[in-house]
C-alpha cells in the first residue's frame, strides 16, 4: 500500500486533569506506514523517558529494514520476505527497546523500575502488522462495527482469559488494572504480534488507557469514529475523556485507509467476510473469540484453483488443512468418486497434527478458492499462545471423537445391510441362521461351562458353511456324512439357531447336518424330521449328546425331510456311541474341506471327566440358579 496517497492520519496527546505531567508518547512515520502509542510509568519523569526511548528505538530498528518492508509491500506473497519475518522484525524491535530502557534504568537509580506500554501498527499492502505490550489498545472500525484487536495485559483481563473469574466479579478484584507486561521493566518483554488484512475505508484507533478507559460501550467508539474529519475526531475524543474525569494522560492516533477502487474493495471485503464466517463455523475454531479468530486468520492463506487442478494426491504426505471458500471439488480414490465438496467443507485436518499419506485425491471441478492453514503455522500458534492452544486442542479432540462416532455408526449400518442381504440369500435357499442372545441368568452364571466363541468376523458366502473355527483335534472323515449347514450370520453371541422355514430341503439337496443330527436315516427308507426338530439350538460350548439309537440304522420320526438324505456310516455310529459318555465341541472343517467332492464331517473332542461329573456340575448350576431366583424374588418383595 502507498501510505502517502492512500492513508490519512491525525494524532494528539493531552496531560488530562489529574496528572502533573504527560508520560505518553506517540510516533507516526507516514512514509514507512508506522504508527505507535506508548504510555510510560515510573514517576519522577521516568515514565516519560521510557515511552520516548520505546517509540524512538522501535522506529530506528524498523527503519533499518525499510527495503525489506517495501519489498514485501510491492511484491506481496511473491516477495522473499514473508509475513512471519516481518512480525519477527517487529518483535525484535520491541525487544531492543526493552533492553535499552532497562539498561538506562540500571545506570540511573532514580529511574529504577521504569517502563512503558506499547501498541504499534505497521500498514503495508494488503496487510497490517501489530506489536503490542501492556494495556494501550488498537481498535478497528469496519462496516459499521468496531473491534478491539489487541488484548489488555492486565490482572483483570488475564484472570478472565484463564477462566478464574467472570467479568461481573472483577469489581471485587484488588489492583485489577495493574499491568502484567511492560517494555523495559525487565530486559526482555513478552510481545504479542498479529497480522490483519487491511481493507479500503478501514479506520484504526491507537489509544492509551487515559482514553479507552472511559469507553463503556462499543457505540461510544462508533460515534466518535463516525466523524470524517480526523483532526476534529481526535479533538472530540480528548474532550470526551476530560469530560469523564481526565484521570490519566490521553493519547489518540487515528488512521483511515483510502477508499480505493470500489469494485476491488467490495471483492476483498466479501472474501474476508467469507473467510471469517467459514472459520467461525468450523468445529475446530467455533469456540474462539474474535481476537483468537483473527490470530488463526493471519495464518490462513487463500489459494485460487483452476478447473482440473489437483489440491492433494492420494499417497502423498500432507502438511495443511484445506477449507473450501468458493467453487466445487471432487474427492476420488483410484477411479471411484467418493464425494463432492462445496463452500464451507474442509479436508486434511489430520495433517495439522502429523504428516500422513493422503487417502484420496482432491481435484477442482470448477474455478475455486481454498483457505489453507499449514501445519508449521498451526504449531506456532500452539507453541506461543497456550490459552488459544488449549482451546484448539480440546476442539480437535472433539472433532476426532465425533468422527470416530460417525465411523462406528456407518460401520454399524453397513453390518446391518450386509446381515440383511445374508438373511435374504439364506431364505432364497430355504435355510436361515439367526442369532439369539443367551438368557441373562445363563449369561451371568459363573458355574456355566465356558463358551468357546467360535464365530469369526466377516460374512460367509451365499452357499458357504457355518463359519466356525478350525478343528481342535484330528478325527475321522466319512464321505457319507452330511454337509455343514448353509450361510449363517457372524455374531459375538453364544447361541446359533438353525431354522428351516419350509421344513424341507430343495430336491437333490442333502438335509443339513444340524437337522440330521438327532436321528440318522437309512439309505433305503425316507427320513422324516420331527416338527419340534425344525428349530434346533446348537450350543457353541458343548452340544447335547444325540439320543440313543441315533446312527444305528433306526428310522427317524416322520417329518418333511426328503428320502434322499444320506445314511449313517459305521464311523458315525461309533461316534454316536462315544457321544453317550462325553460332550462334544463343534468346530469348523479346514478350508481344504470345501473343495468339490470333499464332504466334511463334524469333529468331536472328548472332554475330561465322566457322566457322573457332568451330573454333579449340572446340579451345582441348578442350585446356584435357584438361590439367585429366590434372592431376586426377595428383593422384589
């Protein structure tokens, strides 16, 4: 920005009505675009010395870098001088002032402890750079509103910022207006720096606390800044403070930016408002106040894109968060289009925390503008502004928690859809497997035999076998044994119920193993299934032994099973005899057993103990359940 042609200013200072002398100082360098207000402290003229040294030292330090500042003003983002370097220059200038004031106080014992506040504004196209220490203030009037863009370094404000007190309780805080930071009291000063975007018709007010201490409401500032004549406006401000009591020195520096091109001003104002609104609505930044939001905005650059430009590519490591201001983008992985992005949408927030490969490619579908926040700048905010860092990291945790919850919900919906598809396929085959939860008493029974959860995660094919675990031990394989049941659901529950909706298997298909288990049929006579056997419960921990005579060639009870059911073999009969003494654990045959022509059989694993031990264990279970039932009835009564 060319300060001489486009910036108007006026500055004045007044001793007020209570102080014997004026310790305030101000400085204006129209050519450099530098404006400073300093409010000294220390008494015996020491405050006046401190403020004078501060404004002079800061001006001298920045004037040495005049060429770099002008290069940034002329070339903008293409300049070799970055905005961060300018802010570092500004902070270094204030540090030089602090060291010089502190050294002067060490030489003169009467000036020990002297210091000053300092609020400085450096205007350059299209940004303004701010350095601030103490309780002087910088206001911005834009679009009919007034914003305080610096934060007071006072006891009261620090307590409010840290959440230790609420604003309505400040009147009970002793020495609430004491400043917590100053230039020169110590050799080094803690300097706040900030970058703001400058628009045509902006008005900036730099004021010492002798003036802004009487601003009770924002409308008073708006009224005072509405005067177009800057000299008259400054005089009205000083008169206003004196009329209110004039308890301190009064200093005001008023700066107005030229109107410029109306179309360009409207375009930039619209973009800046959009940038502010988009950030304020994002979950990551929605709880920041105006000053904190300005701090984030200063590191958010606008990146224009042409149609077809790729923002990020799948597999590349990212280092920035992207927010869509205008236009449309497309997210794709390989040849598949995953989603569309429009104004207000964002992506890549995980790149603010760590460098990870991008999971998709994002391409501009039409000319678009993106807001870009880089990880390096985000870390600077976290590193140097702890209160803002706490807010940002807390919000970041909230965003991750919401995303985890959303992902879990989407997975649950997908599981339900796949489960429904599996059930529909099983009904087409006239076979279905459903999951039933165990009763509460049985599930919480400490004496119950441990259930071995054999179900795997995933889903079986439409004609697959019940997905149990691999066999736990060797066993004979009988080619005439019945096949495993068709497709089943996977579950974490302990019981699987096999249901035959129609009661019969399709012609030419063998009866499922679970249906043939109660009684094996002979090859010469048709096998029928008892109606009560249409719904047979299979326990995953132990299976009840088959009834006596099963597998010995006896005909099954009448039912709807086809005559083509396979007959029991001698190996199966021997296995049935063994089952009378031991419980069995059902396991799945290996994957090789699914090859065509390979008929799987059920494997059994003998458990330790005999039938008497099993009976005693069952009696203990019944006793425990009876005691618990009585206890519950007693509590209910």
